[in-house]
């Protein structure tokens, strides 16, 4: 497909955006973008939560080992 033969090219700010949209309506593109952003945010929260859980769990294990050493003395 040649870029110059795009129908309704004047309604798009650039011809590249039309090619990236693959003929979808602006509403469909917006919905797809919102789903993608929501997924990325949820994935980031999950990764951060998992990291914090293991960081806190590691510190509590370290603290328990210190307490056990102090009790044994």
C-alpha cells in the first residue's frame, strides 16, 4: 500500500498514524490504548508488590535470626 493513496488522509495528523491504526476507528484505538495502559499499570503494581513482599520478608527473617541469636546467649 502506498502512503499517498490513503483514503481520508486529511483527517489524520500524519499518514504514519493512519498506518499504525490499521483502519480502526478513533474509538477503537482509544479503547485499545486504555486497555494497554491499564495492563501495564497492573503489571507494574504486581511486580512492585512482589518485590516489596520479598524485601520485607527477607528483613523479617534477618530480624528473627538476630532475635534468636540474642535469646540463645
